[in-house]
């Protein structure tokens, strides 16, 4: 993108140049020249990201990320003669081949792995239970039953083929991306853990199939052990499967189209658990991707935890990996030889799709996390126990506890657990949630994500380029203040122009001669809105506490004025500016009520937005406090007849308690002071208006829940879950098309999340029938009155 200033920190960091096409992008010339720069950091150093949780893994936190905390970034695609042992003009032409030939490849023995897997007790027990292998049967009979899994078990890493494919990937990725920036500050911790003999398991949040190639390539280029990579793709070509099998890629069985199909096979789970056990015994590293929406991939973490619990492996070190793209590559679900050739041909005409930034977080002990007891899964409750009393009975106080998301690890995934009770299964789910949260926390915010969030949540009706530049500078500072790394830097004009050039297919950019600068409007189509929403997700994750608090304030204002916040409070001008002169609220908001609203809303959040080691009450309190820190709320002073610290004039006699009472507090007025705290909404003059900007971040998720609740009466239930999700998705799309807006609420992920939330709320009930598990509307919510109450409860958080 742009070259950062050489301050000694990132001297080798050069982002890709913009491909300037003056005919196609003539509007670029009309953006004002601005001397202001976008800082990639506050002060001298970048934010320290990737530290492990201080609450769950304090011992792992004590290990420093590296002796040098200012190593900067390395462009993986920038390979020159300095990366080899040779010099000269010929070396400069073949330096990439020389580089991969000099990288270290660790051995991957597979001598008797197949025999060890076949002789494992868990595989024998399943074969015996299904009468596939009699007691004392020969190994040939077992091999016949395990024949679909033999290619998976024999997966290995061939040094020669690994070097060749790494060279090919470097060439192909150079056509796809302008640069791949790797944070060097985190690599010394990985080298140290590898030297100490720690077993490393890399965990990332699934975004694209490119993720599976990036992590091994980065580790290979920095002389770290290349991990065995779990790939969830359905690959039909036998030649491609045989090649990937020899570079450590663990594929799905040929008979399975999806992960769910593979897991339904009774032999798949014990065979894969035994395979993971043998890989860890060999000292191999493993790379796993987890879906943030459905939790798919988390079953591999449950298998690793079960192996540690059995004592087969003493411990593993988990490494969350944050991967951020300027433009996320398209997702491919099925790979064949024809599709690969077609993709190779498209690379010849492909325009570089921006930059990639990779952060490896600090390794932490899985055993320490499980044994610390900080993830209080015993406080988890079903969602209907947490919210139904409030929704149906209009209770003002909430039930304390966290939401149990059992669907992140379905029962057939957890069948291997010796004790399949709720605490054991919930602890595995807590690990999955924690890793999703950790990977998202160490993911950098790219310039396209920042601009997408401003266009979606702040300037939906359009904005001039000068106002957008001002807001980009403001939002960048807000992100840096929250210790979030940003994947850009340099001139403000160049940053905005670069982002708009990548987002141009999803924007309408008008350059009117009478105006000083161009006017940018996001397209209202489904594809454009979903692309911008996907890019803006990481910004929402960063501001999640403030977004929950803002929605709680909006809900209380909705209750005060009776019809939501007045529309005159957000009068977007032509230049995207707002007239805040009408924003005069003389409303006092009680802290306890604000916390109740925030607490109820945080139970409806999708997985991965809050760490499982933080209680819901603590998160709700942080949400309210965050609004005070960013200036939206001002604490209101309540006049008192008696000062709160004057104990002698308080009514009643002083009560004496023993000093060893664990529930005793030296300040008897603490709780009273908390109850009497109140806030008023400040009158901010700066743009954008934070309150409405934050409320819009969760509007897509909440609106999908509202539309799904309203459309339940149109569905003919019971239906299988896949069919129900498909119908809900169609319903959301039809609703958005009728309204010709709010397309961010009709993605497949939004439909899936809405269905899972309604199941947890007890709105949809699971019925076991001949064809499997069917979902139908529960008798309680077949009453339109109860559906209206649920709709009213969710819609109170939507800002209109």
C-alpha cells in the first residue's frame, strides 16, 4: 500500500504500491492533498498484541514474547539474495529457489504409524462394538475396515516436495497479494518453545482456504517445524490428494463431502483421535482452523484435550494465529483438477488483492488452562433460563450466569470424552471460545476494514472524501488506544485512496464538477453489503464492549421516549456531517438498569465476542464503563442531605462483624453507592457521533433475530436443521429485498446464528424422528403473543 516512515522499527516494511489507472480512477485526482499521516502506532512502538490470558494462563504469560520487542515486520513475498548464502547477478534471478532450498525441514517419520493406530484401544473398541472385528482377529481384517482412512493415517511431509510446493506458493501468492507481512516480534517465542520441545498447535479462525497455506509457508520460511494441517475441503482429484498428503495436509475421507458427514462415521472420530495422538508422540506440530460461527474445527481441540487428560501426552502449547486480509479471498468448498487449472489460469489476469498481515500470538499451556479453574463453566446456564423470565414475565432482574453454547461441540463430537457430563463438555467449549476470541484479538485491522465500517455504520447515505479522511484518522486513533494493531500507515490521502481502490466494485464514487471532492456511497446490493460487512467484522470485535453499552443506552432511551430515538438526532448532511444542535437529552440513566440491559444483550452475542473466563456481569459493567471512557456518558452527581462517607449520621446503629467473615466489606456503603449511580448522555460536538456509530455495529445481528422471529409463522415445521436454516436464509433475503436495505442481516452465517439462538431460547425445539433430528416451533411460542414479546425484547436494542 504505502511505505511507512523509517523510524527504525519497521525499516523493512514496504506495503504494495497502488496500481494507478488514471482513466478508471480519475476521481483519485480530486481527493485533497493532506499532509496529515495515519500513525501505525502510538509513540515509538506498536501495540503489544498476542499476549496470552492473564487470568487463565498466568504462568504462560510470565514468559516474554521475545527479548527484542521492536523487530518489525517481514514481507514474506520479498525474497532477494540477502536471504540466501550466495551473491551475484545469477543469484538474484533464482534467489527464490535458493531460498526454499536452504530452509530447514524437520523429519516426519511414518514407519509404523498405521500399526499403532490400528492397535489403539479406542479403535479396537469401536470395531468390536460394531462386530467388525472379532476378539483376537488379525490385523488384515482391521485394515480392510479402516481402508477409507489409510491415506489420512499415512499423511507425511516429504522434504523435496515441500520445498517445491513452497516455491510454487510464493510465486502464486505474489500474483494474489501485494505483500504478506509477518510480525517478527512473536517468532522468538515460537523458536524458544520449539527448542524446549514443546508441542505446538496453531489455531486460526477460518476465513479462506488460503489460511491453510499461509501458516505452513510462514513457518517453513522462518525455519520452524511445518505443522500437519487439517483441511476441511472436499477434494475430488486423486492426484491433488496424493500431493497434499505428502506435505502434511490431513484431508477429509473421499466419501465425505463435509466435516459433518465425516464425523457421522463411527470410525472417523476414534481414528482421527488416535492419529492426533501419534502425531503428538512423534513431536509434530498441528494447525487447525475453527469457524467462528458454527464452531466447526473445534472437535480437533476437544480430541487434543482428551489425549492430555488421558495422560498420553503431557501437554501442548496452543498458538492463536491472527490473519487479516485487505480483501478476503473467495471461499472454495469443492476442489477438483478442473477448478485448480481454472484458478491457475485466472492468476495470469488477476489483479493483486491487497495485503495480508499475520500475527502469531504467545504460546500458552493447554493443561494450565484446563487446570486453572478460571473458566467457570459451572455457572453456565441454558439461554432460556437466562432470558425467558425477562422476556415473558417482564422481570426486571436478570439471572446471573453465562450462556451455554452446547452446539459448538455436538454430542457425537464429544462421544470420546470419558465423562460426557456438562462440565467436561463445557470446558472443551470454553477452550474453543477462548481460542476464537484470542485469534480475533491479535488480528490486525486493515484499512479496508476500517473504511468499510465507516461506510456501513456511519455514512450509509454517502460521504465526501474529505469527511471520510477525517473519520479514518479519528477511528485509527481509537483503535490504537484500544491496543489494536493496524495494518496500514503513511499519508492519510494514500491510505483512503488505496482502500477505496480495493473496495471500488462495491462502492459508487461520483465526482461532480461543482463539488470540491468526490462523493462515496456504498452500493445497496446484497453482494456489496455482505462484502463490506465481512470486512468490518474485526472493527466490531474491537468495539464490542462499547457497542453493547450503546445498545443498552438506546434501549433505555427507547423506553423513555416511547418510539425510539428521534430521527432528527441523525440528520445526515450532504457532506456526511450531522447537526447535533437538537441533541438535548435531559434524561438520567440508572447504572443498575443500564447494566441489566447490557447483561441481557451480551447473552445474545454470537460466539467469540467475549472471553469465557470473564463473567457476563463483569462484561456488562465494562460495557457501561467504556461509554464513560469514550465520553458518551457522564456520571451524574446526586445531591445528598448526608455525605456518603459520613457514617456517624447514618440512620441506625453501627453493626460489628468478625474480621474473618469472607463476605464482609470495610465499606458498607459500596453497594448503596453502586445502586445510586446514574449517568447523563453527553453532548459531543465531534463527528462521527459515537453513540449511533456503535449502535449500528450490532444492528445486523439483532435485526436477523427479529426477522426470524417474525417469519416463524410462515414456516411449515418441523424440518431438518439444514432445511430450516436454508428457509430462514431465504426469508431474510426476501425481507431485505422488500425493504431494499439491511442486506447485512441476510447472510448464511446470520441465518445459522439466528436459528441456534432460537433453539437455545426454547423457541425452536428438537424432535427426534425417523429421518433424524427435526426442528419445530415449541408450544410456548406457537402463541403469537409470546412471539411478539420476544420480538419486542430484541428490537428494543435496535436503533432506528
